[in-house]
């Protein structure tokens, strides 16, 4: 792309998934100078891989209260009911926006929108584009971004926020004593150098942190950068112990975990054990369509009980035509030698979604003036202890709309505001000298998180993880402060920071609730409390 990065914008957006792109479109429409920076190719995001769809009340047999109830039930007592209602009520209008932007949701022969069903939903309410919903949404948003001339820069990695507190510490004169966002350091991966950009408002739309785990559905971009940046900028983070493990990803010996959408179970497919028997009725009255935390834990238990490396989805028994309804899943399985029409698919759980994140109000604002967060990186109170399937895309698009309005009013009298910022100082040791340390640390981190901070936890396991993370953190930080930065170093630094925040959150929760299950406190506490972990200022 033949564009030059300016040294100042009204709003800098980090991330080009559903949250960042939707937000950008709305703020740019209002006439502000908006730039989106994204660390890899523009479509590379969790959004692009979403399969099942986007939940919203769009049919006559459904209503908002049912969607609210299902969300709260899945969230295991930790959702904030007012926030749930407030976010879900905007679903139908935001779906309409997506349709107007060019998303063609799958429809029935009579022209009505086809609605899928997933775990925890009492009604069919998941709008989808076969099993490639995320790609259809990402493509439509990127087309709109291009048509409206919104500036998007690929291969720019956001390193750290520049705050007034930080600037003062580095000797820059900043008026007043309050803290606020003033800009951001970005690593230009093509030119291999760090640039400094001034902006009175920054939106973190950096997505999830699935890459903290050895096995994950998330693409490589999901390294928790936004949470790490916010923590380093002085913010507490919320409910990070609630890492959602998706129950069904294709088992493969290479460690790759391709998602098999829950919508498959919505079409009547059941999970079967090593004897070929359905087993979920033992665990929950909703059986295969129970909330995700329950299904993932049940699979974990069945695998441990039988010693089998996977359970199976009995796809030959689907009600309907598998290749037509799930072409992406079908082709992917086929390319790995499994014809899902003829044979059940071997599946295992994998890390999928971060229910916690940077706490925000209902307008995406955070506790740091000028800093906004939206999408998976944020924690609004919608998901509680376990997200209801297909509520994530919905939350991102609803919150982006609300947040964009808030940013426009925040920018009202700050348009064209430009700050004097401390310049970036790089280390002088080329990082490539010690590459092996980085890859070794990364592997160790992911394995420790998988083995000790997984579906079933205990205080001893969490302490073990913490001890290993401490070592890794010391080594990586020492390296970071001396070396010339590069992409792998920046990502590992964030991963170790987020992993530590997850473990700290998990250690704080002395109960089992939703996605956090610990052998030492197997019961749910009477009072439902959020976990806040104070900033790691490193
Ligand atoms: P993302 O879409 O992940 O976008 C994050 C962006 O930030 C990316 O562009 C990334 O490159 C960029 N970025 C990150 N860090 C930096 C940095 N330091 N500097 C610059 N750029 C950065 N949810 C549903 O509701 N329905 C589904 O059917 C569904 N299916 C899913 C299937 C899969 C396989 C996965 C992985 C997730 C699924 N989810 C689903 C969850 C949902 O897709 C995500 O939660 C949602 O898309 C997150 O959107 P986002 O905009 O917050 O983040
Ligand atoms: C899926 O398609 O099973 C994923 C849906 C989600 O994560 O909401």
C-alpha cells in the first residue's frame, strides 16, 4: 500500500478484526483522522476464522429475554444482567448494518434467514454464512474500509501505549498531573524500525490470547498484546482466569487444532466415546447442546477415564447434508483423510476464547483517559464466567458502534491535538543472536499453560505454572531491554505477561465457576465476584 504514516491522528486503532474495522468505519464517517494499524496481513484475525455465526434475536419465535436468560445461564452467575440486556438488545440493528455492508447470511428456500443452534441457546438464533461466517464479515468490512478510504497499515505491531505518566518519567514536560493516552510506539516490520505516533485517543481491538496455550483454535496473531499493553500502562485487568476451551477441534498429531463448529451439534450430531456411545446426557440435561464449559470438561473427563486420545463427533448421523451445510469443515477434514459423511470426526478441546480482558464501560472507555478497548480484548460483563456461543462477534459489533459514538464526543474539542512524545530508544544487541532462547521460551510457556492452567486446575498446578513463568519472564525481560526489538521478541514478551495475569487471576478465585474449575475449591461460592489483577508495570 502506497501510504505514508502520519506522526499524528485523532484516533489510532490497533487491530483489523470485526471490532477495529467496525469502530474505524463509524469514527471516520464522522470526519476524524483515523488510522488502523495491524500486525500482519489485514484479514489475519480471529474474526476471519469464525465459523458458527453471530447470535441475535431475529425470528418471531424468539425474544430478547430468552437470549438474555441463555447468556446469563451460560455465564454461571457472573454476568451483569443489565449489561447483558443492554448489549443484546442492539443485536438486530447491528445485524442489519452488516447486511447493508454486504454480508449475505445463509437463507432458507423460502428466503427467510437460516438460523443455526449452538450450545446453551434455547432457540435457533445464530445467523451464519454456512461455516465461514467470520470470513464473510471480515471481507465485507474490509471492502467498506477500502471504499470509504479509511487508512489501514499492515505489518505494524503496536508495542506500547505512550501515557502522560510514562512521558513525564522520561523527562517530557506534560501539563497537569493526571494520566492519559498520548500516543503509541509501533514496530514497522517491513522497515524493521520503531515509530512514534501521537493521538489523543487509542482503541485496542487486538483480539484474544489463545496463543498462550499449546493447543488453540486461534491463529498466530492471538498473543494477548492488548491486555499486556494495558497492564503495562497501569490498568488492572478483569476475569482473565476464564479461558474458554472449545470442546471440539479436530485431533491431529501435528498439534494443529482446526475448529469443528458447535453448529454441527446444533444439526443433531452427537459426541460419542471410545465405545461409540453418546455420553453427554450423564453430564447435563441439554446433553450435546449444554454450555461449552460443561461439554469441554465432560470430554476431558471421558478421555482421562478411557485413556483415549480423543472422542468423536458422529457426523454420519447428521440431519441434513454435511458438505453443503459445512463445506469448510468438510473440506478441511477431507484434506486430512477424514470423510465426515462416512466416518466420525476425532475431536479434542483446545483454548479458544478469553472471556476476561480490559474492563470497559458500555462505551468502550477504560480507566485510562483516551484509551478504549473493544472486542475480545475487552471485558464488558457480558460473558461472565463462560461465554455463550456466537455472542462474541455480536458483542464486538454492538460495542464498536457504541464506542465509536463515545470517541466522537471525546474528540469533540481535541481534534488535531498533537503531543510532544518521548522517542523510542532501541537496544543494540541484534535479537537474532539468541533466537533459540526465544523459541525455547515460547514452547515452555505454552506447555506450562496447557499442562497446569487448563480445563481442570489445582492450586499446586497453578503455583507450578507461576514458578516457571517467573523464570521465563526474567529471561525475556532481560533480553527485551537489551536487544533491538523484533516481532517474535515482542510477541513472547506479551505472551509471558498475559500468561502471568491469567495465572494470578486463577489463583485469586477460590471457587469453581464457569470455565474456572479447580480441584481445591470444587464448589461455586455464594457471592459472584469479578477478579481484578493489578498492573504489571514491566
Ligand atoms: P480479532 O478478530 O482477533 O482481531 C484482532 C486484530 O488485532 C487482528 O487484526 C490482529 O492482527 C491485530 N493485532 C493484535 N495485536 C496487535 C498488535 N500488537 N499490533 C497490531 N495489531 C495487532 N465468535 C462468535 O461469536 N461466533 C463464531 O462463530 C466464532 N467462531 C470462532 C472460530 C474460531 C476458529 C475462533 C478462533 C474464534 C471464533 N469466535 C467466534 C470468536 C470470535 O471470532 C472472536 O472473539 C472475535 O472475532 C474477536 O474479534 P476482535 O475484533 O476483537 O479480534
Ligand atoms: C463455533 O463455531 O463453534 C464457535 C462459535 C463461538 O466461538 O462462538
